[in-house]
C-alpha cells in the first residue's frame, strides 16, 4: 500500500434542509395551495403549498396545524423538515410568521404553531 503524506479531509455534512442557501429559514411566495394524499397505509388530505423561494427555487412545503389562511401570492417563511408520509414534501411552513397566521384555539405546543397565550378570564 502506498504511503500518503496528507490524510484525506473528511467532508462536512450539510443539513439537507435548505442546503441551497445554507440558511435555517427562507422567505418565499406561494404559487399554489393544494392538498395531497399520503403514502400507502395512511389516508388523509395533507395541506401543502408550492413555494417559490427567494433563491428562485420552487419547492413543495407542508402547512402544519388545523386550518390555514395561505393562498396564492402569500409571503411565507419556509423551514426544513419533511412530511414523513408525503412524497416530495421536504419542507415545512412556519406558522405565525409573515402572511401565514397561527393556529387558533391551540392550548399545547403553541410556540410551534404561532399561537398567542390565551387571556385569563377576569376573576372577581
């Protein structure tokens, strides 16, 4: 075996999330808002949006939570993270950021869905 003077450099792994821009989040504009069906054992109507990112790339992103106000031309924030049972959906939209509102009447995990803390009822 030949000796080598310099060892091979290990390549740093880049997160597949938004590796095009190497950014945690990217702004984008909704081109189309639609529903899609999940893979085999599951059955539902998953809400997704086709989004043109600020880098010019066109991606499909999942809209989490119950109900949404996303429509064509909505400006949204895209983060990484795939929808496990939807083929080709590798991104999530961030609820409560830019034009996409938070989920109403949510008690738990509010920070993930952009929901404000509910006002306590006034007690006398």
